């Protein structure tokens, strides 16, 4: 019998380091949705937020701690006592809570940002860990900007943190400065030199500023790290954090080299990646490793010939292993729930009966207007529902007139709480007119930050997907919707973005509403 490979713990910080980058913000409900999918993927730790940073961030982290039970739930805190108290308040109800505290240790951060002496940083780090350990069973300590810190000093800080009770020591390449050999060497040196390092879990946290975050993380693992921190799709500050799916699939594809397993259900990778895209409205680049649209596509004749003869000629991992939908079942208006569920399951979506019923209604709606519905179109329809906020407003009907000799105008009817409201407006184009009519109904005038439409599959009959990004005051909101009619998709995406914006606020009352 071959020995069971040792484990590398997967620490997902999509909801903290990932979410804090521009354009990726999520509501508390979306964070819970994402955390549930991370639980299905099987990650060991979910970093749910930085509770002291805002009341909304606190509430979201607390909801994840209370509502998601499988993985350890971790939250971030600086070394200040009030940060640690707030962190504990947010995470204390988790089945397995963890506090993650950090302070910078590089000369430039200590002198220019913290304005603290190295001795004060060392003392503060130990004190923070002590404080956190008084309440939390697991305490992680990070030396921010570790890769630009003096190694002797880093060793002393880590030693003090371990003595104070840290159970996980994290080595961040905060600004993505390190190179793979050098980073591996640093991890090795720290493991050898820091007393007590053998009693804690050694973790690595790499950013991608020079495009080597995955290589650095894998070098850290080879040097002895047994926890890796990263994000889904590699989202995060600046050029992002390491993409966890890349690390996970490298471990799985090269057991000869690493002899370690991440212990996750890799068939959930694609669904996890797509859910994040659906929630944030930001897609991955087509050539992104593991989850990009082209990651398993073979275009060149020689490659196609090879793949037809034996897929292993050009595929080092199978699309099925990451849950990519390879089931080419084409659905149509006579297809039933079972066929729909099969296509969705092949794409990693396991829906509850209720969600499947809703997805089936949406599917029938599209299938009535279109001869065949491709698997990627089915996925787009379901993603829209995943990303759907509470439906304060729903699109009931719309009409648009436009042409070369007339000003575009639109009439839109929305329904809220059973009351229908209709407005007409003109605009620079039909979309602008529709959005203006919707603004009139909801009594808001958000700025349109971005608007895109794309065909989910090829052909003029394809399902079109609209993504709308709007801003009101400081709140950014993203809506997404799919339909065979791009005008309808656009209006529904705009309404979805409005719904997110007004979630938790009192509903503005539009004059002239009527019950249908
Ligand atoms: O990049 C970094 O240094 C961090 C720490 C808070 C771990 O995100
Ligand atoms: Zn980071």
C-alpha cells in the first residue's frame, strides 16, 4: 500500500486580501455565498475579513463565522488591542476560530510607515500574539514585507511570536519582490534557524507583482511550508495574490516532485472560479492557467491531431479534474430538469431542489426563444441567479424605440412589493434611455461606471450577457444578467445592480405605482 501523501493546508483569503482590491467588493450575503462554495471546494481556512476596518466588514466576517461551519474561519487584525478585540468579537462564534495578527518588519515599513524602532516592533508583535492567544485557540502571526526584512531580525520576531503563543507563522512576500530560489531559501533558513518553528505550521503568502507568485509559493512548499495563502482566480492587491487553483493543480499534477496533497475537491475549482466572476462581474483572462476559457482549448491543427489520438499528448491535466463542463449535451425546449441538472453538475454546480426549479424556469424561458441552449449558456443563466441580491425591484416589461431619424426613448415597468411602476425617458441611445427610465422609478441617479455585453457562445442567436457597474456616493455595485435579447439582459443587469445598492436601505417610493 502506498503511503498517504502529507497535506498542505489551503488558506483562502479571497474574502479579505482579494476583496480589498478595487472592483472586487462584495456584500455580506455574497461573501457568505462565496464562503459556502469555498467550503464545498474543501479549503482548510477561510480568511473572512478585517473586522476593524468598517462596520460592514465586521458584519460580513461575523456572518461567515456563524453561517459556514466546515473550515477554520480566520480574521485579520493589526497589533493594536482594539483590532484584536474586534477580530475576536467577529470570529468567536465560528466552530474553529482563528485570529491573524500582523506587523511590518522591513526597514522601510518600520521607519517610514510605522515610525517604530525594531525593538518596539518586536515587543508589539509578541504582545499582540499574547493578547490574541488569551482568547483564540489558533493565532497566526505574519511579518508583513518579510522578504525585504533583515533575516536576523525576522528570526527574532518569529521566535518571540512563537514564545507568545502563535500557532501559525506566516511569511508574506507582501510586494511580490522575491524570486523563487531566493524565497525557497528564505523559508528554509527560517525553518532551520527559528527556535520552535518545528512546533508551528509554517505558511507562505505570495503576491504576484513580478508574475512569480505561484513559483514562489511552490518553492516555499518545497522548502517546508505546510500552509499556502492565496485567492480564487489570483485576485488581490495590485497584481493579485497567488491563484490557489494553480498551486492546487501543480501539487496534483506533479506528485513525483512534491509528494503532497492539498486535500481539496478539485472538481469544484471551475464552479468556484465562475462564482467569483459572477459575484464581482470580473472575468478571468482567457489564457489564465487552470480556469481560463482557453486553458483546455486546442486550436492548432497539430495539437488537435495529437489530442484526438490521445488527450495526454497536449493535456497534463484533464478538464474534468477541475470541473470544467465537457458534457456537450445540447438542451432545447423539450429538455427536462434531469438534463439541466446533468449539465450543471458537470460544471460543478450542485443546486438545491428550489434553486434547480428556479434555474429550470429561467432555462425554459430562454429555450422557448432559441432552438438550442449550450452548456456555457446554461451556466451563465445560473450564475446570474447566484449573484442575485434580494429582489427589491424586478423588471416586468420594457419597450424601446430608436432609429437614425429619432431620439431613442424607452418605457420601463418595474415591480416592487406587488406594485407596478412605469416610466418613460429619452437618452443618448436605447440603453441610456432604459437606464434613465429605471432611475426615474427607483428615485436614484447612480453613475454608470462600466457597461459590457458579450455573447456567451458564438452566433447571433446566442445568449447575451450584460454586466453593469454603477456607483452611488461611495458604494460600487455590479449587476449581471443573461438573455437572448441584449436589451432585456441590460435592463435586468441594471436592476440587479440597483437591488444590490439598495439592499438594507429603505426602498425609495416611486410616485404613481399601481397594483397589477
Ligand atoms: O501581503 C501581506 O503582507 C498581507 C498580510 C496581512 C499577511 O496580506
Ligand atoms: Zn497580502
